[in-house]
């Protein structure tokens, strides 16, 4: 067993960091070519970073005991926004407690209760989109996924309360998404504390005040078992010792669910539109399935599980363009990996993009082939857009379901033409990778709601 680290570039840490921030994709490809599939980088935040993409290594990482590898610590740079009690930042027993409290509303079967909200929000957004004029579809998709979260997770059905909160959140996300914002976070500098009068700090205070008001309002509501929003379930949830969640915990989890679930799903949808736009064969098959399953519509919750081809399309889109490029684990106890023993203080970076572009797992990785996932379950150590193990994305079922409902609802009624042909460049937005330029499109045709006759004509 070797006690040194896998090989890696010898350039000084500052230079490696600059490369990682400025040209992450090209730098990764160069290192992989030069040093092999597992290599070591020197970046701030840990003694060294070991990058992995081999399924056998991923299996070891995702099944490691919670006290050997910490995921929460690796997400620490999100602490200023999420708050200290966020599930994303916790480890071991604290993490397990929050995960158990949050899990029930995210089970697969629960999704049916959210389907109509997802569909109606998409139909309303579609009705507002301009015809024949260019606009950013990514922005529209973000507005859809934000409204879906505010209604299904926060349970805010009232427009007058939801709109101002949505506007504040969009502004905060704009302010915090610039790559330059990542730089102070690397050194654990909290800009909200350092610059309390900044626009971002002011926005955060306003949002927190609104969230605490929503929590107080929900606590005052008489118990109502028919409510399906996640906030109501958080208020009712009890841990093994019978303890309820505090307001602070609920605030941090609400912000976490919002930040983890809103922009990610919108971006995944944007990539699904972008990847399929130049694939007439794929679009044709999606349309055929929609006619067979949904008929003269509208899309109902019972249809979603039957959209098997669309399901494979969303999985292939997440493979080809994973929204989150990388996830981290911090080594807390010596950890054996690929013939090396990694000491505490080293971080492991699971490179999702690198895994999804391995030609041994996905022949011709640049080709868009939903058939890779048709009729089979993806391997949890080869298809990892949602991470893995006990830290796997809590909202995976929610996101996959929402992607199908939103994409199907748009496709049933509308035809978009991309302003610039795919493939679009990949741009970094906060911790996600999105289509460059906001996916500008023109809406060429929009059919009225639920009208099969119009749809048949258009076809
Ligand atoms: C396509 C959309 C999404 C993608 C690509 C995505 C991706 C991810 C990834 C990569 C992780 C880290 C997993 C790991 O470290 O192993 C994660 C964690 C998480 N995601 Fe998502 N996510 C998406 C949507 C959502 C949604 C809709 C929600 C909730 C509404 C959500 C809530 C969470 C939470 C709470 C965690 C932390 C889980 C934990 O630490 O135990 N995500 N997600």
C-alpha cells in the first residue's frame, strides 16, 4: 500500500488555483492526459485534492462510513448563504438527523401531489412568453422552478406573498452567482459579515426576515393533515427523541432546498432543451410517446411514469451536461483508494463531468443517445449527476419528475428555435455549469391549452 498521494502537476498552489478557477475543464483534461485517471491537485481549502472518476473508486467513496469521509465540510464555502444548520454542511449524527427529518416529503410516491402545480406553473409561464422575439429560456425555466419550489416546498400559494420573495431571491442569486464570488469563499471569508452594508448582505437580511415570518405564519396555522408542502411536514416532523425542528433549522433547510433545487433543475431543463434541439430523431420519438401517453391532454400525474423515453432523455441530458460538475469529501481518517492511503486533511473531488465523459463507460461520450438509459436503471457509480451514497441529492426524484413534467408540458404546446445552434458553450454559474448566454430562443409556435386539434395540425 502506497502512502504517498497520486501524481499531479508540480506548479505552485497559486498557479494551480488560478487554472482551476479560470479554465477548470481544460485544466482537468490536461491533468488527466498527463497524470492518469486519478491525480492530485494543490488548491486552497485542504492539504491536497485527489480527483477521481473510476467507478471502483466512486463506489469506495460513496459507501465510506460517515466518520471517515465528510461531505458537509467540503461544502463549507456555502455556509454564509445557507446557514450553519443546513443539511449540506452537516456530517455524521447531525447530518443523519436532518436527513431523516427531511426525507419523507421527497419520496418518489409523493411526487404525484406536486405534478399539477408543476404543470400549471409551466402552462402559465408559457402563456406569458413572447412569440417571435428572442428571450432567455433559461431565465423563464428558472422562474418556473422557483415558483414550483415556493409553492410545493414553502407552501406559499398566495401570489401577493410569493412574488416579493421570489424577486428578492432572484436578485440575491444574481449577485452571488458570479465566479469571482467563489474566491473569498475558498478562504472561508464571509462577505455578508465582512460587508454588512453591501447589496448582498441587505438582500439576505430581507429574505431571512420574510422566511422567519413565513415560518411563524405556518406555526400559527391550525394543524391540517391535507397540506403537502415540505414546510408543513418540517413543522410536524420529530426526531428519534421526539424533538421538533427549531425556526433556525427550518430557515436554513428552506434556503438549502431552494438553492439546491431551483437553479439546478432549471439548468438541467435548459440543457435538455439544448441537447435535444439538434436531434430531430429524438424529438420525433418524444412527440410520438407524448401522443400515445397523454393523448389529447393535458398531462396528468398518472402519465408521468409512462413517459419512458422522455425519462431516458432527461437522464442522458444529465449525463452529457451534468449541472453540478464536482462534489467533495474531506478525509477524516486514513482512507484507502486505488492503491494509495489518503491521510486526514486531504480532500477527494468526485469529478462528475470526468466520469460521464469516460469512453469506457459511455462510448462516443459526445453523442446524445437516450437509448443508453432506455429500459435500464443507471449504475449508481457510473451515472452520478446527483452524487451518491448517504449524501445523494435529497431532491433527485423531485428534480427528475419536474424535468419530465415541465419538458412535456412545453413540448405539448410549443416549438422553440435556438438563436444560436447547439452545441452551446458551457459557462460557470455559481456552483453549476449552464449553457452560455442564457439559452436565447424564439417561440415559433404556441398552441392553446389542451387543444389536440391544434396540436395535430401543427404536427
Ligand atoms: C437536476 C437538478 C439537481 C441536481 C443536478 C442536483 C445535484 C445534487 C448534488 C450533486 C448533490 C451532492 C450529492 C453528494 O454530495 O453526493 C446534491 C445534494 C442535495 N440536493 Fe440536489 N440536485 C438537484 C435538484 C435538487 C432538488 C430539486 C432539491 C430539493 C428541492 C435538492 C436538494 C438537495 C439537498 C437537500 C442535498 C443535500 C443532501 C445531503 O447532504 O444529504 N436538489 N444535489
